[in-house]
C-alpha cells in the first residue's frame, strides 16, 4: 500500500517563509510549513473549514517571489503540542500563475534562489 507521500505528483519543499491568508472574516499571519507546486501547508492560530476558499499572500523571500494565490482548504487539524490553540492546515491552489510555478519548481528540485 502506498503512503500519501508516494501518491504526490510533486515533492514538498520545506521552507521558512512568511505568508498571510485572507478568509471570509479577516487576514491572518501564518507560518508556512512546506510548499508544493499545487499546494501549501501552514500553521495558524484558528481553525479553517474544509472546502473554504482562501487567498494565500506569500511574502517575497530569496527563494520565492511575492504571490497571491487562491486556494481551497483540504484539512485543518489541531496541534496538540501547543498550549495556545494552534492548527496545521493544508490547502490546494485553485489557479497558479507562471511566476509561482517557476519558483516552486526550483524549490522542490533543490535549486536555491529565484531565477
């Protein structure tokens, strides 16, 4: 039986990156855990609903350019090792642009820095 990671079409890039998400209520700062070409995992201090559409505002860094991408929340699970309420969420991007594709492909294939 294959693990979920074996079923992925693209590997993950673990990266220290800051981002904000905009949901129906407000803008929230999140801690990016990893990126793929088609999605993102991040930590945040409140729960999101599965299926909810969000806007992910990725801050520019040495590895990736600033980008705003629409995404759909796939899961949002509480983290039990924290004293304050924290969650680990995963979302798939609904529509990615060429700039993000180029940067994320370079990241998942281990190339440092933006083109």
